[in-house]
C-alpha cells in the first residue's frame, strides 16, 4: 500500500482555494523531487558500502596525522621549523607526473633538466586526470591528492563488493578485505598523488562487472585502467580468461560479447601510436624504463641475486636497503599467492598475478613489487576470507603488518623510502 501526503489527497477545490493556481502542484513536485534525489543518492551505496567508506575515511585521517609528523621530521634533526605539509607528498615519481601534466611529455620544465624522453615511461591516464583537476583547484599537489582520495573511495567500495560476492557474511568479508588493503605496508601510495588508486578505481569495478558477466562495462573500465598503468594489459588478459571460462559450452553467446574484451587494447594502441609519431619508436616507454629504472630483461634468479646484494651487502644506504628487503618479501608473498590461486583453479586471477610477477621479477633487480601488492585484489580478498575462518589471522595482521604501514608511510613522506 502506498502512503501519500496530504497534498496528494486534498480535494481539488480545497487545494485551489488555499493556494494560487499552480503553486501547490509546483511545490509538491519540488518536495518530491528533492526527496527523489536524496533517495537515489542513498541508493547508490548499500549499508555495507557506507561502512567500508567509514573505514576509508578513518585511515585517510590517520595518514594525514602521519604526514604531519613526517613534515616535522623531513627537514632533519637540527631543523627548527617543519617542512610545508604539501611538500611531503611531492616525492619520487610525483615530479614526473606533474611535469607531464604541466609541460607534456616533451615540453621543457623550467629549472629542471631531466632526460625528457624518460617521461614516456609513464602512461598518460594519471597526468591527464591531474591536468583536468588542476584546472579546477589550481594546485598540482592538491589535485593529485584529490584524485587519489576520490578514486580510492571508488576502489574500496568495489573491493568490498567483490569480497562479499556469494557469501552470507558478505558485508563482514568486504570490511575485512578493505581493512587489510588500507593497512598494508605500501598503503601510503593509495593516498599520495600516484597511479595506484586511480588504477584500482577502474580495475576493481571492471573485475566486479566481469564477475557479474557485464562484459561491455568490464571492457570499458579495463580500457580506463590501461591508460593508467601497464598493469592494465595484465588485467585485460585476465578478463579474457574470465570471459572464456564464463562461456564454456555457450560459444554462440560468447561471439556476441567477445568484442568488448578488445576495448582495453585501444588505449595501448593509441599511446604506442603517439610514441611512434613523436619518437619513431612505439616501444619508447619500455626503453625509457630500461634507462631510468634498470627494467632491462634478466632472468628471475639473476634479479633475485642482484636484489639480495642490494638488500644485505651494504651497497645501498639504509633506507634503500630496507626497500630492497621489502622487495624480496613482496615477491615471496606474490609467489605464495600465485601458488594458492593455481591450486584453487582461480585461473583468471592467477593470470593477472602471474603476469605482474613476471614483469616485476625479470628486471635487473626486483623493483616496485611492494607497491604492486596493492593491485593484487585476490590477496586482500583471500586474507579476508581466511581471517573469517581463522580468527588469529586478523589479530596477527593488525599487530605485525599494520604497524609497518605507519613506519613506511613516515619513511616515504620524509623522503627516506621510494617504494
């Protein structure tokens, strides 16, 4: 039974007597219209989504506190004044993203003399978003932080929904997965003006759409992911595997939906075409990575030995040595995750994690693997489900792993760790 307001039920004559002609219907429409908008906005998020976003907000506030502390530590032990708070977020790769957004891939940067061609190592999605947001807020660093803040919110909602798919304890599983992600050692990169949050804001909804067999949406979102990072190619490969598994024995339906799986290739083709036109080398991004980050091919055992020496043979400063030790730990976690996925016949997720591991363990040394763990959603979902079966997993994570996030966040924002 539908409940109506007194405006709806009042006799026409009485309504016309009380109000000028046309005033009451218009006012009623305005009231109902405002209510409809609020209901639609609330309808976009489930109660479980709102709980996840509350966790997200609390961890963002915690990272603000951490970065405030880092601003006092960054100038050095003899300093009398702290660094500017925004400056602690302007670390490492951020300078490349801002330079691309501000001056383009081949424009000159006043006061900076980098090898300009090295900028092409970075895909255009994040710099394009940075340029657009900067046009509104007027500050590059604030623009980068806002992109990560908003896209991170989208990502955690999608992760929570993925973790809860098909489970009676879905809301709890979603909260656990999001908590483990947000308290992971490299979680600072989800808050900084880096690509991880924006990539996840495309990749996780894409995977959620694929799990629900919405292939057009999955392909379009994965195309967005490929504009941000090369990891989008690995996501696209996993989507193809998921598509084939979902259509086993129903190939007629597969033919109608298959073209959507090709959408992620379009941004890659566009970027390679741009590089070919500007440099004559469609693989200029890869060659820039080789020059700037030692991404030339080495067998995994060679990369392992080089990383081990950098971590333990006193060849690096202490901050970088810790970083290489974390690389070894992250690769170990990745291999364990890949093994579990294969044993459980989670072929599509195994393709994604396996390709990522192969790309990151076949350089001169292991590099940026801790950051890549943020993109391994099967890890966070798997930990969440495991913790629901074994209570000690949650306690061990919060007591052992989460404090490391705080330490590394301080190290990153104070300029002592590059991730």
